[in-house]
C-alpha cells in the first residue's frame, strides 16, 4: 500500500457539486492499493500513519501525532498512486489492485483507523471526486508498506 499523507487545516470531498465529507485539523490520506497488498499492509500502514509525529509541539518541533492532537482523518482512494510512467506518455496501472480487492482493503484500512478512535471520513470509492485541502506547513509525506 502507498499513501500520500498531507497535514491539513481542513480538507473536503465534493461529488456532483455536493460535499460528502469534511474535516478540520488532521490528515488527508490518499490511499493506493497494489495487486500484492494484504490486510497485513493495511494494519502496518494504519498504525504508522496515526502515530507519525508530524504536528508541532509547543516549541514548534514536529513532535505530536494525530492521536496527540485529537485530529481527524480524511481517506480518499487513489489507484493512480500505482501509475507507472517509465514507458511512453500514458501511465500504466498494471500494478494497481483490481477494484474488488482495492475497495476491500480500502474499507479495511478505514476500519482500522476507526478502531484507533480517530474521527475518519472518506471519499467514495471509484467516484469522480473533487478533493480540496489546505495543507498546513506544508507537510506532505509518502508512506509505503513495503
């Protein structure tokens, strides 16, 4: 699994001109699932992300996690994270998981976050979405389970 993790002041998802999710201070996670991923990858990645110390403490150092600040998370499925651009001009998505497996692991990942008592909202798997964010910092990290 691969995640683009962005520290945000706010983030939202709009589908067909209707806002379906919205968070305040926390993390926007764009989540990609590969053909070789399993629940073990989601377990590791979910624990890693909620405990990343990327929020500032009282001295201005990145020393607090999402748990420490009582932040929220917005998780958006993004198969294009597994786009391979090495050949030609059109990305190949052969390494991205198929829709059934990707949706199952996406939902599993979201459930693992909820089990950690993190307020989490989501996009809609497979939908055309408009994702908005106010990146705080900016802080953006790529986290991979393998």
